[in-house]
C-alpha cells in the first residue's frame, strides 16, 4: 500500500533524475525507480508520481507565507553530480 493506493504490479528500473535551477545549474541523482503497471485499476484511481526521501534528503525545504501568498523553495545540499550553467 502506498500513497496512491495498492500497486500489485510494478517494475524497478535504474534512472538518472535531473533538476535544473533557475540560473541553469543542473543536479543529477542516480536512483532506482518503481514504475507501476498501467491497468484499469490505476486508470480509475490515478497513481501520483512522487519524489521519495531518497531524493528529498539532499535538499533543504523552505516555506514562507507572505501576505497570503505562500512561497515554497528548495536549496540543494548535495547531489551525485552537479553541472554549472
């Protein structure tokens, strides 16, 4: 049982996730990902794509409510590879 519900069938694949900052610096992470089988159950319930703690642990999250506008941003603390802009 996960956040999106029960996923009976999935495949594990090796992946490289990349995230680019506004000014162009790109951070890369090597990580296994679980890919849910798309079938009638997932089509009806919708299975969200989520980042897990294995990625989020490399970032600091900042949250500030400013004049009823909410600001959420992340600061990268580490990555497997970082390439400047």
